[in-house]
C-alpha cells in the first residue's frame, strides 16, 4: 500500500503563478485534509473534505481552493501564489477520527 | 480557534532517561487526543492515541489524559537517540473530526 501520495515533492513558483498540489490515498478513507506547516506556527488546517463531494474551510483558507475529485483524490490549488504561501504542505486522510490521520510525505513550496 | 499548547523546548534528556512531554488544550468538548512524532524534514507519524482519562501504555510510550485539567502528556521510557524528534500533540476540535495541532516540542536524546 502506498498510503497517502503527494505530488510534487518540491516546487518553486514565481509570485502570481498558479499551481495544483495533488493528493491521493489508497486506503478507502472517507475524510481528507490539507495542512500547511510553518516554522513556529505548527500545522494549520487549510481545507478538508469529510466525504466525496463535500469540502469545507479550515483555519487558513484564503488564497486556496480545493477539489475532492473522487474518494481517492483531493487537490489543493493556488490561483495566484504569494510569498506568504511559502510553506510545507501536508495532505492527510483518515477513516474515522479514532484512528488519527495518515499523512503524505509533504510538498515543499517556495514562492519567490 | 481552539488552542493546543506545548512547551516548544528543546527538551534534552540523556539516553536511558524518561522524557516527559506535556500538552494543554482549551476546548472542553475535545474527545480524542493524539501524539505524533515528526523527524526533521519528514511527515508526522502517529505514535499514540487516547480517549479516556488515565494512562495508556504501548511499549516504551505512555500517554496520560486528564480531561478535568485539560491536560495530555506523553512519557517515553528508556529514551534512545532515535527518539530525537519533534513531538506534536493533536486534539479533536469539539464534536468534529478535525484535529488541532500544538506547535510541537523538540526532544533531543543525548548518547
């Protein structure tokens, strides 16, 4: 089992460029999440999807959009990247809350 | 936003000692509590979860929960250099399934 797969692993963008971060899980999990991790700030929830076809905002949604394409895939889009979006992005999924999250390996994004 | 507080550390212990990591949370509605370990440059990995007041042991790890005091802790016995990492406390937000994370405590185990 691959678990949670994120692509790309590294990306450098220029201010104003757009990109989509991809996330796929093969564990038949219902819920999927996007977090960003910044030094001194911890993990902060951007968006989540409790089930296929539903998405909701988290703590820091501004500047991002998401799509839950099917049960396996949950993508995060930056429409116009800003330097403040330089971060490490983690996708996670879970089947029920009692078992916690499984995280992907992360995407290190730098916006210059 | 409900808060989860952890001492940022760094916490330094000698090999073989007990490492004690602490976490407090503000949301009295939180139901589930997790400890994640994160090595530098890697993603968080789940090491313990606890739902009921008291202690839960798994190998060298013991999680402790006191809902009245809104306090969660993680004890690592016989600490090894391989335990050197950042430990993240995570708590469910109210009645939801979303996790709120603390900023983490960096642990260094010295040989």
